[in-house]
C-alpha cells in the first residue's frame, strides 16, 4: 500500500467526521480529501509528474496539508524547506532538489518558478475533485527532507511511502493512538517530527487534530485548556516552556491529556521529573532522525525510564559497534547502527555520502549508545559535533564556513554550549584578520543564516587550539558557563 491507500482509512472511511482545526476553522476528512484532489489535478495540469519535486517554503497552514496530500496522491516528491532558512540556505536546496516550482508566500528570489499558495488554492477551486489515477509503488519517494550536512551544506534524505508508512503504523500501534484522540500539533510541518509523526499519525488514526502555526509559549496554556487534547508531541524546549504554566492549569491539563511524547533532542531527566511532579505524567521519550524516522521508543504501558530512549520499535534492528566495526560487549558504549523498513534508502543524488552512511546494510547514526541488560537503550554522546538547539540540528561546519568567508575572519570554530531552555546553543570562536565588532558579525549571520544557527556569542581568540596534525581541538576551547 502507498500512503494514499493508508490515509484513505480516514479520508474516505471517516469522510464526514471533523478531521482538522486550524485558525478557528474546521475541516472534515472528506473536505480535505476533495480539496487535495482538486489541488493534485491543478499540479498535474501545471506539469508535475510522478518523481518530480515540489519545494514548499511555508509556515504551518491548511494549504501545506493540502499540498502534501496532493503530492502524495500524484507521486510528486514533497520537499519542505525550514521556514527559518534564509536565501543562502534556500538557494542551496532549490539548486540541489531541482524542483519544478517552489510554493511560498514570501518574496523569494528563486531560481525556479514561485507559486503563491493562495493563488493555487483559488485556481484549484475550478478543478475536478476526482482523485488522479496514478499507480505508485511503496518504494516510490514521498519526500526529501534536508538535514544539515557535516560538509557545510545540507543533504536531502529521500523518504519513501514505505518508510513513512512503517513509521506511522508503528507509532499508532505502540502509542495506542485511535480515532478517539484529540491531537494538538504545534511542531513545524517541514521536519519529520511534525510531518512524519504528527500528520501521518493523525491521518492514519483518523483522530481530530488542532494544528497551530507554531508553538507560542505566551498562549500555550490557553490553547491546551481550550482544545483539551489527549495527545501531544513536543521537543524538550517545549516541555521546558510548559513547566512555566501555573500549578492549577498544569494539573487540569494533566487530567485530560493521555500521552505526552518528546523527541528530536535529549530530554533532560530533570525536566522529565519536574514535569511528572507538575502535570502528573511521565513524558514518553523516543529517538529518531530525519534519515530513519522513529527507531527506539520508551514503552506506552511499561516503564518510561528517565534518560533512556527505550526499546527498538517493531521491525527495527539495532547494532552497537566500535570503530573497527565489531559489536561492543554488553554495557559498553558503541555507535548506534540501524536497519528497518523506516530507514531511508539514501541521500538525494549523493551516492558517495549514501555509501559512507551504511555498513552492511545498517545506517550509521553518529550517535553513541549503551544497551542496558534489560534491552533499554541510553544515548551517551555523538561521534560528530552536531549541535541540537530547540530541536533544530546545527552543523558547526556550516557556520564556520560562513564566518570564514568574511574578510575580517581568519579562522572560526563553532561549538555548542549547554542552554537550559534550548538544550544547546552555538558559540563562535574567531581568530580575526582585521578588527570587527561582534555585533557586526552577528548581524551578518542573521542576514544569511536561520535564526537558530546564529551564534549566541562571538569570542575573539589569538589562535585556535590544534593538535600535532593541525586539527582543531574544540574540547580545548575556553569553556563557557551554561545558561
Ligand atoms: C522558532 N522560531 C520560529 C519558529 N520556531 N519562527 C517562526 N516559526 C517557527 N515555527 C524562532 C523565533 O522567531 C525566535 O527567533 C527563535 O526561533 C526562538 O523562538 P521563541 O519564541 O523564543 O521560542 P521557544 O519558546 O524557544 O521555542 C522554540 C521552538 C522551536 C521549540 C518552538 O525551536 C521549534 O519549533 N522547535 C521544533 C523543531 C523541530 O520540529 N524539530 C524536529 C526535527 S526532526 P529569534 O530570531 O528571535 O531568535 C528530528 C527527528 C526526530 O529531529 O527525531 O524528531
């Protein structure tokens, strides 16, 4: 079955039921089915064929859901772009994915045709609401998700219908999501957490979802109390924000929510404990990646262990290997490798990078982990110097390359420092060739990089610590205090 067949359980099977709330409007599954059919007819008329790419640069909105479903039905590959990305980052994705068009309401200067979502929706009104007749194999690509790359530019992880389907079937089963759930989704739809987990679990289970444009801590408590969800997915930063809710509201929310899930970054055990004390719920932590969707999850009915990501999901095989590629002894730390129907086939048009990321058919995650005697996995660091801030991945290399392009900067090294709310935040160490104020460097970064990548501090140093081979030793950079 492809995703369209799977979503039909709700789109056709629950036609008259309210499916979605967005900005005070409600939509039934049947209405969503019909509007995405019309849109797919329009996309086909505009020349999109199975296997073509369509880039989407939008904040969460109803049009984005319609566009996603239209692409799924047509076999067009959906390529969402992080709405916080700036020209430089957007241009890279457009050049790499070679889409037929980009859908955006921002004034981009793209190298490809830009389509306005409101215009598309208006024009689609006149189209037939018949489903396009396209046969799609489960191995057909459904989406390309760009992940920040260790080489400085991001690579596109190609996810198939089967990858997304296996992921959704697992989560719906293991977290017991049903049509009786009320699901509050505040995560961005351009990442696999919001799209692959959020949208797919909603459409497979047939539950009612309230979609937010974004998570806003100022009105989050009112939103919870107004919608009264039973199910919520968040990144740790969101749970840190929820801890600020007044006691009484937190208790009331704890009474109607059935399950809080956390992922995309490590959930500090202290946040889990404080949340349990305040809301009366143990957050269920799970582990995933853009390339693999969800792999390991704490169990719904058994122990949800603080600091641990739990047990491999059904169909997922896990290996812990040392640098030589041998399995580590029980209780020892190894690099986590994964195999399963959820794991992608490779990076878009990057055969070498793809080859380098697999060993014996297992995907090399770059994360280090230990398996406890009872099978629970605990993550304990990373091979790469990836920074995760607010659930967004940052590769220091990309920021370092940008800083080094500045005439005043001779060298740069970026590291993550602990941050109470965001988990980590980037800080830049620079060796200057000419004088420049930190504020000017910050301004230039802000103009060209997504806000979460802008270093929180720029520290001028005489030189960067290097080993005998000339490699920068980031762990020897002067430590910054946690905030
Ligand atoms: C954050 N910002 C946004 C935004 N999210 N702007 C527009 N739309 C969004 N969706 C910007 C703000 O403008 C601000 O920029 C900065 O980010 C911090 O915002 P804030 O208001 O202070 O928010 P905060 O309370 O800190 O919460 C941030 C957050 C955000 C949690 C809402 O970080 C977020 O949405 N994170 C989710 C990331 C995610 O979905 N990751 C999944 C990856 S998939 P400025 O300029 O003022 O600093 C993956 C696999 C897996 O990893 O396993 O899931």
